[in-house]
C-alpha cells in the first residue's frame, strides 16, 4: 500500500508532466509575431571582400578587393581600403586604389573617395602614368574614369593639374575639363 507522501509525490509529478505537455503545444488562438529589423539594421558586413565584375559573355573584366564591405540601406554597399584591378583579358593596364568606395545596386559605376590613385605602366603616350584626386567615378564596364574635382596627372617626367577629367582607360586618352596647368621637363 502507498503512503500519503508517495501518492502526493506521484500527483505532483503527474501535474508537472501535464503542464509541460500543455505549454509545449502550439497556440492556435494567438497570432505569430515575426520580428522585424529595426531602423538600425545595416545589412551585411564583410572583411576581406572581393567582387568580380564580368562582361556580357561572362568573362572577367575587373576585380575589386577591399579590407571591409558593408551594406548600408537597401541598395548601397560601402567599401574601405579599396583596390580595383582590371583583368589581363580586358587589356586595360590600370590599377586604382582609394580609401573608400561606394557601389549602388541600380548603377554601373564605382564612386571612389579619399586619396584616389590610378596607375599604369603603359599609360598615356606609353609612359608610366599616375592620376591622383580625392574623388573619382569609375565606370568599370566601359573602362571610363571621371571627376569634376582637382586632378593631378603625372605622365613620365611631365606633370599636369586640372579641375575635372574624363579618361578612357582602355584607349589611354584623357580630356581635362578646366584650369589646366602643366610642367614639362626637357
């Protein structure tokens, strides 16, 4: 025969099992709430990011490498410590470095800011060429670079400064927009 204490213990355990089972059942009367991302949500964040740009046939055109990449909002990705290099197949001998870059989902340009430097060993007139500015827009699929900011261009021993520039990196042609000043060594 069971003692009162044993009956009471079995009763408490049975009540616990029934309560656990009941609480574990899905609640059909209540609305399921899905958490939403607040205004502070910034998207993804990557370290050592690498983006490959391809042409219409799927061939590699360029590679953009950055120390960090971060999605900001719905359609913008910001990069830090950026290096853009055209592929050997694209026959564009230019590399571009910058402190920061921004790419928008609905645009085909890369906005480069802060110590932007484009370098080619086969640049304009076949000489080593360096372009420096604080802001540059690259249209990598079209091999174009443009700025309305002050730009400094070194072509071999020659040096030019101007306000604004449009450069065709594939054709090694540059058009300076205004305030052109130059220095030519003999």
